[in-house]
C-alpha cells in the first residue's frame, strides 16, 4: 500500500468514526466530506469503495441501529426518531422498515425480555441491522420459492 492510500484510508476511517460518534447531529455528505478533506462526490465514491455503502446509507444504518435500542427500551417511535437525528417520521419509518424488515411500531411492540440481562453492546452487535442489496433480495426470494 502506498503512503497516499494509507492516508486516504485514514481520512475515510476518521469520517466513519465521525458518523458513528455524531450520528444524532445534523450531518450531511458535504459536511463529512470536508472533514475528510475531499469533495463530496469523490468522498462518496471513496467511502463506498472502502466500506461497501454510501456515507448517507452508513449514517442512516447507524441511526436505525441506535433507534432499535431505544425502541427495545420502550421509547416511543417519534421520540426515538428525533433522538437519533432524523427529522421526518415518515422517512425514518420507511428506512427503518427497509433495513429491519418491520416497521418501528411493530419492532417496539415485540417482547425483548430475552435480552434484558445481556449488556447493550452485545445485543447491539448481534442485532445490528444488515442492509439488503438488490442482488441479495433476489437470492432470498429465489431461496424461499425453492422451498
């Protein structure tokens, strides 16, 4: 790896850490790109190449992940939406449903007594949402039809 590639990856890691740390703040790609000393378009391409998803997609996945924890604790859907930095309940609900497979209200209504004694960091690691790509959705649909 060249020194330039190492520097680029370091800047991308710092940007990802910024998203992880400040997910509830008003963040957008141009703001994050400035922190990585890149133009927004170049930053988005580099981030996707390094982490497999766009910076905005990564931000929303982190927000949904944090909202899942708040909903498991019994927080209302609206309060969880606002607590994680989303400003539109409709967009939040749509993205939550896309990532988790349940709408936020359904997710909140489930019973979570099985995870009550488990540390939050362990629950978060095992309950981490996984964004499905178009190709993985097709594979899942094919597998369910084959059964």
